[in-house]
C-alpha cells in the first residue's frame, strides 16, 4: 500500500514538472514510507524524484529502523557531527540530477532549514507539497480504517476506565494516571495528545489542564483522550456528572447532545462540511448558549489527531467516502461548567460509521 502512495506522489511530480519533493514532517514521511520516528531536533526527510529512486534522510542511529519497515530505496544517514544538507547535495550530485523546482512542506519547514535548503539548491524554485499530501491522506484506505477502528475502541476503553474510577476527592491527575496505566497494559505507549480529565468549573475550559483539583459532589467531569495505534490516532470526549446535576448543567448537557446527534445525522457523502458545523451551532445558539460554543465542530483524524480538513462553518468541501473526522460540539459556561461530546466518524459509500461508541446519555454517577 505504501508503494502506491509513493507512485502517486511521483506521478504528481511528473505532471507538475517538479524536480524533487522534500517531505520533512513525521506524519508525511510515515505516510509515504511506513517509517515512523520522532527526530527531535534532527532533520528527518523523504526525497522523491520523477525519474530516480527516492531516499529517506535520517540520523545514522535510525537506519536499521528504516530497513525494518521494508524500505527498499535509498537512505541518506548522517552522524551528529555531519551536516545532513551536505549529504543530500552529494546524493543528488551522484544521481546526476538537476533540481530546478522543489516541493516542500511550507507549513512545517522552519526558517533555518529553509535557508539551508536554498543554499544547497540556490537555483531551485520552491513550491508547496501540502495540498498534494492533504489530497493523498484525505480518504483512508482499508488498512487505515481497520487501525482507526481499533484505536477508537481503545479510546472508548479509556473513557470507561476514567468513568469507573471517579470518586469524591480523587484528583484529575489521578484519573489521568489510572487511564493511561490501563491503556499501557493493553500495549498503548503513546496517547494522541495529553489526556484530559477535568472536574467542576474547569470543564468550562475547552483545553483545560488537569491538576490536583478534586472531584466534588455536583461536579461535571470531562474526559478527552485518544491513543496512537500503529501510527494512527483516535479522539473521544465524554462528560458525566458526579452525585447530582443542577438544572442548568442538565440543560447544557441535553443541548450539546441534541446538537451532536443532529450534526451526525446529516453526515453522508456529498454533504458540505460547513453545514455540519452550522447544524450543531444553530441548535446551541437557539438554546441561548451560542456565545459559549467557541470552536469548530471538529477536525480531520488519521496519522495526526488534528489533520485536514478543518471542520468549520466556512468549509465548502463535500464529504467523501473514506474521510474520517470528529464531531465535537461543546458549551463552556464560566462558573457553571462545560460539556463536550465527541465521536470519530467514518464516511462510507452510503452514510457513516461511528468509530467511537461509548454511551452518550447523561450519566450521573452515585456519590
């Protein structure tokens, strides 16, 4: 499958008369090659050409890991005392290539590396590789979908663990530790993002940071988490109540749930992304909470937990079979609390498949 992705990238280079493509982000290098690593401050790259075999650029310490993926092409390794750009230049020279136009990830490449690239190939015109990579990664293939399904099940499990371990006086950080410990026992070594367990008024912060705040009677408790499985992410949010809920908390919850179900209900191939956001937002606005829904309805999901496309109300893109994204409306009212409900959605030929399935009816946990 990775071979066909490389072929599509090479075909694009030929069609656009681009001399080379240099991918430098971990997600895109992984998507094309199957090699996944966090290079930290070191350069990671994949060079592709129209008529010459590609090469991966990586530290020498990663070369064996590249080979284990089955990568059958060039590898440009370098030590910590070597300049990888000099080695790239040597590789291109040895291949008798003339670089007149090179596609790069403009949103990823830092300025210092851009300067290095320009000094390495001073005559080369630069163009963007982003749109092509967005296009390639937009629709997931059968293998990707299979992994995303399993990742979503593990996200469901993570929420289940969190809800089961809610106790008066337990801290947010304790909940995070319990969730991640149980997931590690299932083989998960990496979360999609920092696991979120928030309680009380902190649930009104969409990206709140878990701390030593303790769960108290009458609190809303919000979990937002996901796992990385074989290079692919899941992402789920559920909000529950501990002990009791007041009328306003219940109204907020019921409004968010109604908005989420309505947004999911219109999803199918051919539906405009912006309409999904507008459907949920109109329900929340009509209920008087419009000012407290402060983010888009969702985001693409795959190798990255937030990837193309942005699921916002101005997006005119139409849903296509194979797309995977989140739907996650929320209401966040200071001093009262917040509710967000999020699921992972796969667009099928005739409709959708919910990848996450943890129950969404308001769950009030006995104190």
